[in-house]
């Protein structure tokens, strides 16, 4: 059974606009210096690595396009909603991601292009049409959309390939895999706990911890659906503990293995896309 992370936990945008981490042919996440898996667990370390690897690589799909909707209530009690598209291309040791906003119309000139490569910190860029300037971003850069807060890392599905397994435990019908960031990864969340159902190994919860070791966010998998023989998490409920906010993310449509062109994932295309959207708003 193929379990995917629906292209990312959720994506938000910087106020001025300023997430499959390795190819499926690469070996599962391993690190000989990581802490040993808890000896009482029913899940061997090798099996835990396979589960995380499948999430990180979207189980070997060549590329994917998904339309998603983020909804939440802002600090003033107003309902907010953003529709956006995520396009991802998988190559050996590299994943390229292009995110564009579909609505609301006034936000449609905002886009993000990101690159994840084995052994390197993630890099990302946005283009500020008004300033005609490319902004350089990293995994831990904050993003903001109408009062909701996120990071580049979350848009990229938590960059699971940048973690190593620290511990695995099993209790009460659930398996919890504790992940710790690899040296030099520069992630927003140095620790990530992923919970799977022990019976069928489907993911059910993601707990994100900040640099102080405090739980920053909890993400619950609310719905799983099968499409093109891939089973994806299509609805998520996100609890932002620090900002006392609840968000919902829904995958409205998704396609796999559509042979996306590499030219989509270039700085030139990003500038072209943002410029066209900006000019359309002026008209």
C-alpha cells in the first residue's frame, strides 16, 4: 500500500512573499550515529526507515501536481481561505517544487520555487514583481498568509529526507518514530514525531518540535484516499500551539507521473509566472 504526505503538510505565504526529499531509487534514510531504536518496539529499525522513506519520496512517483485549499479563522474571527497549486519533480537525489497561488486573486502574483538536494540545506526563491527582485529563502524562513504562520520546511512536506531516526516505540496500537535533523540541515523543527497505526502502517499524526524542544504544531491525518494506485492523505487538521490557531488543509485534486517539464522549475519561469500574474491584476 502506498502512503503519501499529500505534497506537504501545508503551505503559507510570506506577507510580501517573503511541502519527497530523495529519489525513490536512493536508499532509505539511514545514519549509523543515530540513537538505537527502542528494544521494546515491535517494529525493527529497518522497517521504520522504510516507512519514513516512502513518505519522503512519495513512494517513487516521478512527479506530481496537486491543487490544495487552506482554510482557517484569523485573529479577528474572519474566515480565510487560500487555493494553491504544488508541482513537484523528482530526480536522482533532488526534488524541485513550484508553488503558485490560485486564489484569492489579489494574492495570485505570489509563488515559490524550492530545491531539495541530498546532503545540502534546502534553498528556495520567490520573485517580488514590484521590486523586480529575487528573494533568497531557506528551509527555516517564516511564511505568512493573512495571519497564519508557517515555514518553507512545512510547504515541502517537512523535508523528511533531512532527518535521521532517533527512536521508535510501540504502544496502544500505534508506532511512533522519532526523527532528529541531520547535521547542517537548518530545519525549523529539529525533532519530528510521526505516528503510524500499528495494524496497517498508515500515518495518523505528525508532531513538530522547535529548537527549544517544545511542541510547536500537531498535524492529524483526517482522510486518506487512493488515486492512481497511490494512497494519499487528502485532509489534514493542523493545531498551531504557539499561535493558538487551528487550520485545515484539503487536497482538491492530484495527479501523478505526468512528465512535468524541467523548464517549469527554473528562475526564468518563476519570474515569467509572477510577472504575468502581477500584470493581470493591474489590468
